[in-house]
C-alpha cells in the first residue's frame, strides 16, 4: 500500500474465513497513529473499523505495539451474493489491497484456462 507520492502505509487484507475479512494497516513512520478502515461491498460503504486489534505477528516483528489489526464479519446473505469486497482507508478511498470476490473460496475469481483473455471455441456453425 502506498500513500500519495511515497510508501507511507503498510497493509494486508485477506479472507480469513468464509465470512471474515481481516488484515492490518499501519503508518510506516508513525506507529502511534491508529487508522480507520472502511469496508466496501460492490463499491458501497457498509462498515468502519479502527485498526487497533492486537496482532502477535506484527508485535513479534517489532512493529510498534502490534495493535494495527482489523476484522469484518459479513452476513451469510452478503457472502452468498458473490459480490466484491474491498477495504480502503476511511475518508481517503485508498485501497489497501485488490478487491476480494465473495463467490470464490480463495477470494479471487478463477481465470479461464490459458490465462487472462483466453477464449475457447465450444462449437461450430451450422
């Protein structure tokens, strides 16, 4: 994650369960700063969270006090919708990571065999 002009934020967003989106974000030069993140579903804001959940991995890496995590739990109907989820810095609309696709367990839409833009002809003209 980069801020305007230079890398000022470090972030990670991942799907940690069937209905859970979690991650962390911290300012590279100011560990005292607590950031607020916003959850977007299909581009619409639906929830806010302050990134202050303790993360032992960050604490163990010597990153401040390790309290830069966040988590969102989605309702089953939202997960079933198959839309996209994105986490952004609140009031800045800066994405912390690429969008996640809810209809796929890994959060990433499968690509056609042969890579992006591949086409397979399944039939002929009659």
